[in-house]
C-alpha cells in the first residue's frame, strides 16, 4: 500500500467519528500531510459544522503551505457561498489534494474539484473510493434516492425467533451483543420502532455506552392511532432526547397536544392502501428533514413491512445458540414468496463472534 492509501485510510477512519452526529451533512475526515508527517487532521463537527477541512487546516496552521490534503469526500464549493472548503484549501496554500470520492450532491458534484484545479492545485480522485462510499452510504442514499439508509437490527435465536410464544424476549442474546447494539445506535441518526414495541418494552432507545451518552440518536415511533402512552419513557424524556412521533395526518389536534407539550415532534403522514402509515412517503419525509441513517429496532411486523417494500439496505443480525421452535415469534413474518427467484437477497459482509452469539452483517 503506497503512502496515499495509508493517509487516506487515516482520513476515512476519523471520518467515522462523525457517524450519527453530523446529519444532514456527510461524515468527512481530512488529513493534511507535509514531508511525510501529519500536521493537521479533522472530522465533521456535530450537526455538520465546522467541516473537516476547516478543522484540519486550523490545526495545520502555516504548515499547510505546500502540503497535501487527504479528504474522504470532495470539498464543498457553492457559487453563492464564499466560505467554501475548496477556497479554504486555496487560501491556505495547499499544493495537492487527494479525494476519495466525488460529492453526489448535484449542487457540489465536481465543482469543488474544478475550483481546485483552476487554482493550479494537483487533484487526484478515487483513492479508497469503495470504503468512502460505504462510510457515507446513508448520505449517498439520501441524495440519490431521497431516503435514509435503513439498517434492520435483529436479535434472535439460532432458528430466527425473536421471542417465545408468550412474547418473552429479554434477553435472547448476550450482554456483548447488546453492547454492540448500542454502538450501532451511536452510529445512526435515528432509531425506528413501531408502537407495539413501545407498548411491550417501554424502551428509552438511548445509547448507554460509557462516554457515548451524548450520541443518542433521534427516536422515531410509528403510531398511526396515538396509542403511545403519555406516561411512556419515550414521551416523558422527549425534552432530553429528540423524539419524533410519526402518525396519520388527520389526527385531531386535541389528541396531539399532550405529546407536543412534552416535547415530542409530530410528523403527520398519509396512510397506504392497507390502512397503515405510508412507509415510502415517511422515509422521503425523514430524508427531507435531514436523516441519512436509520436503525430499525422494531418487531417482526415492522421488519416484514419493510422487507416487503424492499426498504432494508443492511441487516445487523445477532443470533444466540438457542432454539425456540416453530411456536416462537419469527423475526420476519410471511412474505408470500413461493419462488426462490423472488427471494430477498443479501450479501454477507462479515461474520464474527459476539460473546457466545454470532453477529452477521449483511447488505443488499
């Protein structure tokens, strides 16, 4: 591996520190190198500002003159904004810029590169592009498909059951898997559950890993008929942790008011033909509100609905070495598939042990 790839891998590694914290912006990492020494590094600030390039340049100071910048995503340049990252590189005296991947945003795409080249800066694009696209898969999905990247988290028995026939599910998997689940929460912009899960578990849906308590994502609850109790933990802590209640768009204001008073954001959505909230329209709306990555922790009904609509992009599957049998609650309910040609197909990205459990990460 040559030095360009080595430094870009460093930029990509620090870019990941922004996952779950920087929406609606992408998670970007920047490393500035001079004489084979890193003189500045930065990643996107919380909420999307400041940009990684600006942080790295401020740390490099005058050492940026004649240096090379390694950036995981094309630096921004918008004609109507004079404070672009491309201009910051020019003003700082950067000599060479290595970019992992172009910004898919049509307002930026190629313009940052063009701006740098016009300033006689040597620009190279494509170094570690595959990894860069994977890190910001949610941002790319939002820009290209106008919806967030959807990851389904499943904690099941070896035979794919998420609860016993009586509904008992705590705890099927081991503590190590639950810790990994909390790390997944920290890396996503939001967690989505259905109201049935909220009623059964009364969850908090926060990240409770030491040092990552401030990384709790937005909490999303699908509840068409406002069954979520005002006394639930989700509602009672809505002023501490952003909580968005996704419900039908024709609910009476009188019934919405107690949620709003407690700090819950109401998102009214149309119903689909089956009388449930239109999930496709919902994800478009969530993308419009800036979300790029959503972790689904709902039950089998929500998982099945998403699978039927082909809305699941990733699956994080924790399997315990136990068997619950056919009377257990299946992770995915009937999909109506009687021909393998129409099966929902995924690729295994990784398989690893999580304590005594098995953790499989799949992608489309």
